[in-house]
C-alpha cells in the first residue's frame, strides 16, 4: 500500500517500454498511435533506434504499412501497379523477369527485415550465377519495392552495386560486338533458311542496315515506313534523341518492303496498324486464346527465334572443322550474340565509312559523342588497311657476314 508521505514516482519520459525483454516505442502517425519494436534488449541501442525513427518521421522516411507485408505480397502489388498504360509493356515484362530471382531468395520475408546485410548476401549468391550487370539490374527493381515501403532510405548508404567491367562478352566488350562480312553473311543465310524465323530475319536485316533498336522496330506503324521516299520515321524510341528519320540503303529497302508485304498479309492494312502485328496464339496467359494476329498491338518479342537461329549459325560455322580448338574459335562470334549487337554492327560500318560524327549520331540517335564511341567497334581488317596506307621508309636488308653478327 502506498504511503501518503511517499513522493510520487517520476514518470519515465524516454518513450520506451519493454515487452518480454525487447524495447518498444510509440509514435503519433496521422493522428493515431503506432508501436514499433527496436529489436533490441539493450536500453542504449533502443534509445538510438527511437531517435532515428523520429528523425525519419520528420523527413517523411518512416516505414509505412507496406513494410509489414511479406516481400512476395508487395512484389505482386508493385507488378500490378506497374502495368500499361502506367508503364510500357516492355517495362512490365522486365519487372516480371527481374522479380523472379528476388522472390526465390526473399520469399515471404517481411519487407522491414530486408536490411543491408540481407541485400549483400543476395548479391553474393546471385553473382555466382549471373553477371554483375544482371545483379545490379535486379537490385534496381528491389529498390523500387523497398522505396514503396519507405525502407530503402535505411539501407541506401550501405548497399553498393557490384563493379561492372568491360569484358563480359567473349569478344572482350560488354557493350556489343561487330561481326565481319563473312560472319554476317552466314548469319543472314541461316536466318532466311526457315519460314518460322521470318520475323527475326527481316527485323535483323533492318537493324543491321539502319542502326535501329529492337524496341524501335516493334513500335513502328505502317505510316512510319515510307517506301516511296525510301526512309523510316522513328517516333517511339528509348530516348527523345532516338526520334529520327533514317534513309534506306538497298538492304534496308529490301527488308522493309518485305516487312510491309508480311504485315499486309497478317492483317495490318491501316496506317496506324503495327508493322509487326501481335500473334494472338502466343498469348498463353489468356484463356481460350485465339488464332491469328492483332494489328492494333505490336509483337512482344522474337527472342526464341533469335536464339534458335544464332545457335544454328554457330553450328554451321563449325560443321566442317574437325579440330576442337578451331571449332570453338569459329563458333565464338555467335555464342551469346544479341539482337542489339546488329545495331553495333551498323554503327561500326558507319564509323568505318569515314562518315562524320554528327552524321553517325544523327542516324543512330545518340545523345553525345562519348556514347557513339562506346558503340562503334573498328574491326581489325579495317585498322590493318588504315595503317597500310601510312607510307614510310622501310630499310632494305643488307647482308652481314656471320662473323660480324651480334651474338
């Protein structure tokens, strides 16, 4: 029983209280009291955690209700939120691809528990399976998820992207490669050998003759292709600088003429119809999917056809070679060859043609000269011809008696 003369107990004003040994604190958020765990039994660490939470609240960086969700649930929410027309179809597809390994690693872990050590561990595990560039791109999607829960600010200073070098590809360049003339001819002869590769073949031929990106080709409508004026008008690109007009050479003229014929045969007849109409039978996510093509929507990808024809090209490059080392050498230019490498090939040819930097940038749609230099690869045979053109004095060999030679 409390004595009447006993002084009243002074109330603790540190805002902390314990539950089963763990310190908690309370904050007033939007007029409601919310309790947070400091996840520590140490009093001094708990005070620091509470102070940090108050600072985060003042800066608008306090974790929200999403931080309590399982990671898998928040990823599903983010993917549903980031759908067309909010983002492009390509972005939505990339989000899906990048979320797969993240979901496999973090699963149903509470979002608030994904801290810097957990992310670093993910980087180490994934780096054993894929390139540092791929890990960093997956980390970008993770950043979007954690920012939605206001958790990213807590780890941003402790999470560093993996270093990316310039030797990820077999030819020593991460940005791309440029085939020589014989390799290019073999690639296109192979691509033309099967009707099911027609879309990939014509798209590749167009890219190799115009510097166009895959996304630019898929976004083309019939009104953008002017066969009479021999040019293509790009109005949907990766960047604003990518919007440009490109004249046709003979190869591009042939490719786009066949593409228009193919599009008309598949139902694309109106100016706003796409040059690469979408195949409805490939839309496996829709129940009772239909046959035929939808000219009002663009083709999503030709990746499967591209991978198949590149693999077949590599096989044909080495089919008559018996020595294993020489076989690997012949196949190397095609192993991992990307569709985007055809853009590099076109820019390389422009650079070798002695076109001015301004002309190359105008055709390729680059922002600056530095980017153009990264994309162009002057091939060895052209370099050899260039140095052979340098005329200089070549000393004649003068016979020297063996007794006078330096030992």
